[in-house]
C-alpha cells in the first residue's frame, strides 16, 4: 500500500522511537464482516516492518474473546497502540489520509512515554479521578481532525483515567447517526458532552474537565 518513497520517509520518522511499541490489531476474516480489515492489516504490516522497535500482533475479533474483552474492543478494524503499558488509545477504522500522520505521531509519543501536553495543564489532567472516555470522530480527508485526535491521545498518555477512541466515522455510519455527527472532527466525552472543531489545547482540556465535574 505504501510507496517506496513513503516508506523511506516513515522509516526515517520511526528512527526517533525511544522504546518499543506494540500494535495490537483486531480483525475478522469472514467476507463482508469488516469493510477495511484487509487493507488496515496490510498497512500495519508494512508500517511495522519499517522499524525493529515496532511489533504487530493480529487477533481475531470473534475467537480471541479474552483479548477483545481485556482491551475493550467493540468494533473492527481496531488498533491498539501500546507502549510500556496500555494507555487506552484505540484507532477504529483504517488510519489513512490525514489520520495516518497522527497515527505515526502517537506511535512516537507512546514510544517516548511522554504526552507532550503543555505543562500548564499537566497537573489538572493528572488529578482527574473519574473515568473519562473520549471519542474523536474523524475522516481521512479532514485536515482539522489531526489536531483534535492528537490532543485527545496526548491526554490519554498523561492520565490513566482517560481512554480515547479515534473513530473513522465513514466506516461506522451507525455511530454517526447515534452521535449526530454532521461535521468532523466531533468529540464526544462520556457520552454526554460533545463539541465540534479542532479547538486549541486549552479549550479542549476545559471541555474534558467540565465533563468530569458532572
């Protein structure tokens, strides 16, 4: 799927990895069961082959029930980006288009174990005591989605209480309908709070903290 010149650029970026990262991919082989599972698996195989510090584990959504439950996977294709621990970061759908750059960014962040979030907000994020589930609905053609997706995943790295799902919404139209996704990025926090647009980091954090207060 990746062109040779793209592979070289990706390989150069992955040279900045600090520690190893495991990509845990959930798929289903039955015809018609998953629209982009085959393409996503191929993409992950190519990416993981570009660095010795990247490991790819492929699991079956139906038969590997224990792992599905432990990782909390409820739809496919799904990819977990795991470093020295599980930060609660999930990609649902193929990380293509603009979201591929975000995918690489998060691999590097997870590898470093550092969120890169502004020091102005680290203390507030670390003090969160309630579970927070952030869903970021994106499309591959949305240039503004990358900022929202990256910020959400940075927060997940910063706090063990925050879990994040990046959802490629065109692959899951039922979720678009459920959450009223009329434009992207759309961010839904704990099923109750939502906003649209790639907000600056401080406003994104403000939405998360307000959601925690409820």
